[in-house]
């Protein structure tokens, strides 16, 4: 084996963002499954990590825990990461000066959303500062910055002087993603009604989803609380006519429970136009759940003709159609569109990127 692509698993010990942590592992598995002849995949992990991804050639455990490692890399200290071909499924990476031409060292990173620049109030201040600092290092030292949609690529080009180093490689649903056999029991345990829709978005935009759910006469389930507290969301729902008993708020759910909730929904409604990869929409389409989304560049890229992408003012009518006469049509369209996204395809494209570099 002559070529190793070394993947940074920055959340192998401490999970900061559950979606990005899942993406790290899923992308690594996709890279392993699609490795060209003579190539393999290794991992770079913080101290204390126990990585069990089948097919990894090697795991380099660095001497620093995640927090200290992130701080070191933010200051440009490699902390024993070494060289070669390195890809980080996030911005946390050993972004230091290297020689791609003579030493064949390459470092690429992934940026899954732009909230730290466009809506910093939605994130903890420390996270915003860290992401901004790491993007500055990426401008100096990354050989490529990967984003999952063309709309994000266009906006990132306005934010940072990366030129032609911005590449688009989409994410996907988890491997083996499906509604569990005990899905009904899990929904009962979560005290969900028989007829509901799942809403995704930030606290400000969710109000339009609450109104649409009230007009469609369905309960609303919020996965996570956006950037507001539960009481803020309940007040917003009540203000647009959705009673408290018809609003169900759940924070982070593990894969099985989340698949059960999404799989039982009449539709999934995306209310935010933020430039961020829509993980829940990808998962819902994979399960054949109808999608209704507020028009945005990212939603246009991802959903295309696989769901109803509408102006904010048309959200109510679109949801009424999705839970009624248009349900089966949107279900089929979404399931068909889901075939465009897989971690195998992402792995192949990342291998191709490093070969090009």
C-alpha cells in the first residue's frame, strides 16, 4: 500500500456537533469502501480516542485531548499530526505550511455551514471565534475547502479569498438509514401523536412552520430548539395559533429514535434559508417522507425537484398539499432524489480531489 489518505476524526472522543461527528465516521467508511488500488485510509485522532471503523489501515493518536489539540491547531502548531494526504471532515485540521509539489503533502478541510459568518447569534461565541480563526488558517494553508452545496460555495467565495480552491462534495444520510422495526413503539415512548409534521429551522423562522402546521391541522415536532429556549418556541407557536399541546419539542435524538420520528411524519418542513447543509432533509428523503422547504439556494441545490420548494408566503398551502392530496407524489419524488446522495459517492469524489491536487 503506497498511498494513505489520513482523515482527521476530531470528534472521536468529544462530540461537539452530532451531525458532523456522524459525517466524520460515515465519510471515513465511504473512503475506505472506495479506495483506489494501492491506496488506504488512516485516521488522526485526539488523545483518548478509541476508533473502531472497519478497514482503517492505521490510527495515529495525538498526545493532546480534543480541546487542547484544537487550540494548538488554531495557533498553527501541528502537534505531531505529520504530513502526507490529510482531509478533515470539519475545519479542525493541522493547517500549517507545507509543500504540496515537492513533499506531496496536502491538507483539505470541510465546512458544513456558514452560520458563524451569516448568523453568529445562532452559535456559542467560542464556536464562532474558533470557526472564523480556522477559516483564516484555511485561506493560508488549505489546498482545498470542501462545502456540500453550490450555493454555499458561491457565498464562501465572497467571505474568504479561496479562489478556485473551493470544491463541492455533498453529504448523505447515515449508512443503513431506515425506519427501525420498533419505530411505532419509539414514537409512543416520545408521546407523539399519530398525525404530525417535523419542523427544522432556527427560532425566528420556525414561527412560519408553526402557522403552517396549525393551518394544516397537524401537530408539530421540533427536533432541537434552534437558537431559542423551549419557552420561546412555545410562545411563538401560541402566537400563530398552534396550541401548546400540539407542539412537541425534542433535543438531540440518537439515530434510531430520530429515524422513527422522521419516518412517522406526514412531512418535514424546513423553514430556515440559512446556508447550512440540511441533514434532516437528506434523512427524510431517504425515508421517503415528503419535503416542504422555504426557497433558498441550499434548498434548491439539495431538494431540486424532490420536494416542494416555495416562497415563505406559500408555505401554508404547500404543507396542506403535502399532508393531503400531494403526499404520495412528494414521497416518491423525495425518495428518488435521495439516490443522488451517498457516502460512497462522497468518498469517490474526495479521492478524485486529492488525485487532482
